[in-house]
């Protein structure tokens, strides 16, 4: 019997015998449990849950998001962080399509010592203007 060809989504969420997809119920439970961890213990919990590489990947993706919001080019981001074009594209799409991720990055990862008067129009305002021009 011939093997059914996998869809792109299946290829991206499965690997060998392991299934990398996460149900909405499991994601809700994980989110709820993480929200109940005290800030004092969060570092230890994340180190227990994630490998060093996974922690570095998360940190790098947040840095990519900040650079995208600062209008850095793919080449600038690649040189600064060593990120691939696919990862940069994934983060850019997440910023465009996931309002909660966009809000998380803009709320928690903006420079506190920079004010709107220091820089004219803020980077976030520029990004929102570009999104509106694209009809998103």
C-alpha cells in the first residue's frame, strides 16, 4: 500500500514517531500552570521545561521581533543574530497575524529610557502604519 503524502502542516508538526502538535486544551493547561508560577521561580521552571537551545531560540525570536519593529532588514537581523531567513519570516508573520504576540513584544520589550518626544514617531506607530497600509 502506498504511503499518503503528508501536507505541509503535517511535515512542520511531526517528526519521526513524535507528534509536535499541541492541543488547545493542553496549551490552555500549560498557560494556566505557568501563570501560577511565581516570578521568583520562573527561571528554574523554564530551565526545567526547556533545553538551553530552546531558551536561546525563544530569546532570539523576541530579539528578531524587536529588530523587525525597528525596521531592520533581513540582512541586518541575520548579521546581528545569526538567524535564518525562514525564522525571521516566521517572526514577522507572527507579528502581523498574532495581536497578542505583537502586544507582548511592544509592551514588554521597548526601551524604557526612550520617549516619543526623543524619537518622533515611535517604532510601534511606524509598524502599525505599515500594517494599515497593507490592509492588515
